[in-house]
C-alpha cells in the first residue's frame, strides 16, 4: 500500500518502448489502481476527515527541507484513476495515427502520464513544482513533433505560457517557504508543515497570486487562455486528449489542494473576482466555440467554457459547489476527451477539420455519428449524462454564494446547447457538401469510445462513488476556510 | 614569515606544484621529441594527479601562508578545475588532430591557465591575485589565437589581449587606490583597516575599479563586449575553458575577497552590483535571442548566466556563496558539454557552429542530439537537470536576502532563455529535408564520448540528487 504511488512512478521512469509495452504498462497500472480502489473503498468513503491513503516520505535534499513526499487521498485517487483511464485510451488512439518515431512518441506519452500522476500525489511543494515542469517537456515534444500544420508555433506558445506562469508559482513557493521558515524556524517545503502559515494580508495576496496565475493558465481562465486553442488544435489526438482531459485538471487540482488551504484569507478576498472571471470564461468560451470553423478549435473553446464552471464553483466555497467541481473535472475529462477523439477519427478519415466541408455524414458513418451525438449531448449538460450532475452541482452551490453571477453563468448552459448541437448538425446532418469516402468505426475505436460512453452514463446515473470518495477531502479543505 | 616550508606544507601545496611541474616536464619532452599521444596522456595524468592530491589533502586543516590560503574552499575549486581540465583534454586529442598542425603546446598552456585560475581562488592577497590572474590571462592570449592559420582566431586573440590588458590595468589601479587608503595588500589587513575607517571615497573608487576588472573576466554587462567575438573566434575547447575555468576562478577569487572585505555593507556597491546583475540577465538573453551561431548564442547566454550567479553573489551571507558555487558547477557541466559536442562535430573545414547545421541531427546522430537536448534543458533550467537545481539555489538565496525585483527578472529571463534554447532542440528534431551533408566522425571519437557520458551523468546527478554535492559545498564554502 505504501509503495503504491511510488511504484507507478518508478515503473514509468524507465519505460521506453513501442506501443505494446506502453499499453501493457498503463493497463497494469490502471488495473492496479482499480483493484486498490475496490479493496479499500469502504475505508476511503467512511473516513471522517481527510485520511491519507498512501503516504511515502523520503529525504531528498535535507539541507533545504526538501523531501520526496508522495501521498494520496480521495481526490488524488479519483484523478489518478482518470489519468490512467485516459492514459490507456491515449495509447489506443495513437495506434494508427502515429506512424513515425514511435518509440520516442510513447516515451513522451508515458512521461506525461508519470508527471501528471506525480502532480496529483506530490505533497512537497518542491516536488510538486518538479512534476509540474516534468509534464511540460514531453507535452512540448508531443505537440512540436507529431502535431499538425502549425505545430512549432503552438508548441512554443504552450511552453512559454506555462513556463512563465510556473516560474512565478515557483517564486511564490519560495516566498511561502521563507515566510513560514521565518515565523516558525522550520524551513521546509512539506505540504503539512506549510499549512496554516500566517501572512500579512498583502503578502498573502501576492503569494496566492503567484500560485493562482500558474493554475489559471493551466485551467485556463479567460485572459490567460490564449495558448489553449492553438495547443489543442495542433496536438495529435492523444495530445489533445491528455491536454483537455488531464493537464487542465492539474490547474483545478492545484487550486483545491494548494491555493485555497494555504491562503484562506486571501482566497476570500479574491472570491468574488474569481466567480466573475469564471462566469466571463463560461460565456466567452461558449461564444467563441460557436464561431469556430475548425472542429478541434471548437472543442478547445468548449473546454474554456467548461473550465469557467470549475472556477465559478471553486470560489463559491461550499461543499456542493466543490463536489460539482470535482465532478466537472472528471466528466469534462471524459466528454471533451471523447469529442477530441471523435474529431481525431474524422480527421484520420477526411484529413480536414473544417466544419464547412462536412455535412450529411450520418448515412455513411452512423456509429461515429451516434457517438458524436452522445458526447455533444453530454457537453451541453443533458440529464442522465455525467456533465449534467457536475454543472448542476456547481450552479446550485454557487447560487448560495452569489445569485446574480450564477444566473448569468446559467446562460452558459443555453449557449452550450447551441454550440454542441451545431457540431452535430453541421457535420452529420444537412446536405452533403462533398462526397466523402469513409469507413465506420472499427473494433478498436469502438472499444475506446464505448468505454467512455459507459463511464459518462454511469457518472450521469450514479455519481455517488465519486462524491463519496472526495467528500472527506472537500470537508477538510473547507475546514481551512 | 622567515621560516622554511615544512614537509607538511609542501604536501598541501602539492596540487599547485604539480600543475607547475607537469607542463615544465612536458616542455622538456616536446623539446626532445614531439609526440601527440604522449603529451595527451601526460596531461591527463597531470590533471589526475592534481585531483588525487586535492582529495588526499582535502581534510587537512587549512594552511595560511603570506600569499595563499589553502583551505577546503581553494581545494574544492582546484579539484573542480582539474576535472574540467581533464575533460577538455579528453576532447582535445581528436579536435587538435582535425584542426591544428602543432598540437602539443596546447596542453602546456591549458595546464598553466588552470594553475592561474586555481591560484586566484587561493589568493589572500592582491599581489598573488594579480599574479595568478596574469598567469591565466597570458596563457589565454595564446590559447585563443591557437589556430594561428585562422583569421578569426587571430582577431579574437588580439581583441582579448587588448581588452584584458586594459582591464588588468584598471584592476591594478583599483588595487593601488585601495593600498593608498589602507596601506595593506592582504585582504585581512585591508579589512582590519576598514573596520576603523569605514568606506572612504578612495576606497570605494578602488573597490569599484577592482569590480570592473573582475567584471571583465566574468563578462558581465557592461564589460561584455569581447565575449561573443572571442567565443566565436577561438576554438571551441578554449571557449569552453574561458567560459568555465577562467570565469570560475574569478568567481572564487571574488568570493574569497568579499568574505574577508565586507563590501556588501556599502549600499552604493550593492546597487552597482544589482544593476550589473539585472543588465547582464536582460542584455545577455535578448542578444542571445537573435543569434544564429551557436557559439555566439552560448556566449550571450553565458552573460545571462553570470547575471544569475551575481544574484547569488549579492545575497552574500544568505547561502549566496553556496548557491553561486553550486550554480558554477552546474554551469561548468553544461557548458563543457555544449562546447565539447561542438568540438566533436567540427571538421577540418570549420567549426560546427551554425544552428542550421544541427537541423535534423536527431535522426542522424540520436545520442549526440539527446545529449545536446539535455544540455539545453539544463541551461534553460528544466527540472531533472543541474541547471534547475542551480537556479533553485540561487532563487533561494535571493529570497532569503529579499531581492524580489532581481528574482522577478530572473523568472522573466528564464522564460526568454527557454525560447532560444528550445530553438536548438526544435532544430535537431525537425525533419531532415535537404541536408545531405553527413557528419564525418573520426575514429578516436571514443575519448570525447567518454567525456560526454561523464558530463551527462554529472548533469543528471546534480539535477536529481544534489544534496551530496551541496553538503560538500556548504562544508567548504566560506561564510
């Protein structure tokens, strides 16, 4: 049990081979994680406050109070399950898409997954930053080498945005480290040591700003979202899947795990602005999504819109909203990931993503079409699918906090309906613009998409396991406020 | 001071004596019969012997004689320089076979220059500082112009000669002013005098001139003008020597000087140093952005890196000296790696210095390309590499000393830096479209390969598990 988290990461670090090996590795990890969850399910959900399911601490650079400290609670567990699930899929969808330099490709893919898992489990801020950066470089390669037409530009933009904000976070981490060290005499980067550090109000705001900036770039929040459409559009399908499904979630995770518990006072000051920014994101993302002609870009902007809900929920500071945020993280990972995969399938067949060149594809590829319909509906928040639960929880939570903002944010749902249906309608219905010669989904693709469908329906009808798993964590986080 | 040197002291001075004796013996051999392989092996043996004597002396109590202080700090730097010298020698054999018609003297000068640098760190007196600085500089003049058939090398050598002589003059004048004011040339004597008089105008002027002279060697803005031309013009091994040992010697000497003479109590000097650091970071990085020549790019980036080291330097007494030393080590490893690869890829036609030369290198020489990527990541300060940990230590020292503005600049500059370092990597991984030129590698590549593997291991070791080395540095560095 103790070695669990470490074993996943250690197992990854030297992983370097073709797709079979990577598939097997990820599947083994995934099965291991599921097995672990089932075996300990009762313990996870019944715990009163945040219990740490796995806790591993080794000295690393003792001179500076840095340790190799990994720990996992319900929230980490959910995110790790999501990571590994999408990890398996990302290997599967790269099966035929990636034709050259396979070894290096899968090497990068697994490194990203390792970095993400590291981010979700690191309990030492230095280590956290370490993983935070580790996941960038392979992602940069993934976009830069296997991406589409403007890949170099997109890769640079992605890297520089995240690197710049990451460095500011790093400065904030150092600031936190010293404020704490001066006050208590204990210089440590450990999460648990740093919790409860007292700040001058301005210092707290500045330091939280450093953290928030990094997390908001990742999330992304509207003025800082500029890298996202390019990165998503230019990345290979698996890259988009990981970006949308996992990398964005590290931002939200960071806010829940670090920004709010460390700086409760500053977070309260910032809360109304956070909610407003979130709402702006919802509306703005939806509006831009509607006006895109590139399918991938369109889906990318829907991410911006959905992440606005996350931001809104995070700064509502109540249990329901937080539950919604976690649900949104999971379901958005699934549904948007699925949309990217489907767009990837279309692109593999048609070699274009231009929405205007499609139309009436339903008759040719009904399976692909019906899958697209499911996820378009999920994306607009149809009851019965996971996203509905998430958005509903976020909105009802934030309603308690601020009625007006919530009312405006709800408009986002309507806009969501418009853009989601537009994808489906323009691509699969209407007159045929051009005669495409397409084959329908094959077995591998059906397995990939089918598993996503099952999960999203399951989350729509019975979200209780997720809610129970993260409940102790959320109560714990709210305790700091 | 009239006593004779005891055996014990002789033993402690052994690293320096070896560095002096090695080239002299080699000189005799060259006079009798030239043999490249022999000189090569002999030089490596010299460096190895130096390293060995450093290690065996390391735990001795420190030795203080009138011109030199042999303590852990000087030995640490000397050992470091010996390792760098050894690695440069490893690269040198193939490189000289390819490019030069007279090979043996290169090694003499290399060892002499290393000696100069090592002595600079050990100096506790302006006399010995200046003498060892000249040992270093004079060796460098000839090393830079070593490939005498190339116009660029001659130009670079001449440029360096004129500017270095100029800076030595400034340094000397500064020393004279300090002497005029305090009546002493030893650091301790000056410090003692300063305790009673404080900072008099002459003293400040003198110190400022010393800083200017040192700044030239460190190539920080505004004393940086020679850097790019000299880096580009001299052969890559000498360039790597200038970038590492020569700058390292000056950093070490400054650390020793300023630990004894507390210049950081004076606000105007701190302000000047702060401006130098900020300007070095920005100007270095911005100029590096525009280069298409890898050597020039590295030259400007080295200016920026020295700016980062200056941050650690300014946060003296807050772990800044540890951080500077660690950063120096990290920077040594990466710089050596970068120039080593350039020297390996160089053919007799010319240096492998144009960035477009590296286009698609990954698909031709994956190992070398992976290595260059590692070096670039380290220069950019990406985790898992020594550069990241170095930057972390520098930032830690800076935060302790409340240098928030400089740290913000550091962050901004790191991002600028990432851009041009990545450019090299992107080049290497991009498709080989029209580059038919094949890279010819000589048979003896293995020696260089060995050095590269060593450097790569060092970069990763310092990047992943720095606490061992850091412990050693904290133990050795003066506080």
